[in-house]
């Protein structure tokens, strides 16, 4: 039987599209973190792909929800993949060494160019 409180099917993969164009400030960052973690808990997924195509600006406070989500996903032995990053967002994450421009250097976050590439990387 399914849990009547959860309107989602349980699956091993959760794909979330961030719709805010700017992630900055404590209120926005905390709201995003709470939404991501709640959705992840509700679905029971193992892996998460975060589609950030709409995000054109990421302040340092906007990194906190990503770190919180990454921690939660790793606790379930899953993978957290960021995709569709704008150059400015990619630059912020690279400058903070949270992503790597080379595959030889370890980084906190995995990235892929598109959602289909991210999905394929999980199952290849």
C-alpha cells in the first residue's frame, strides 16, 4: 500500500527543476533547501538530478541548499548531479571548488550538460 500522505510514486531517481532565476539571500536559500529536502524525503528517491537551467545567478547563500541536498543524498548512498548550468553559475561553483573542470580532480558536485546525460550517467 502506498502512503496516503505522499502524492508521489517512490522511485530511485528524482529530477527537480529549479525555476527561480536568482538564488540569493537567506530567505530564498532556506526556502529552496526546505523544498528540496522535503521533496526528497517524500519521494524516497535515492538519486537526485537538479536541473538549474533557469538559474542565472547563484550567490554564496545559494550554495547552502545544494550542500544540504548533497549531504542527504550521500546518506542514502545516492548521487546528486547538477545539470544545465549557466556559465555564471558554473563559474561560481568552480571558483569555490565545488565542481571541477577536469575529471581527474575530485569535486563535491557532479555536473552534466543536460538532464538526459545526467540520467544516462546514473545507469551506465
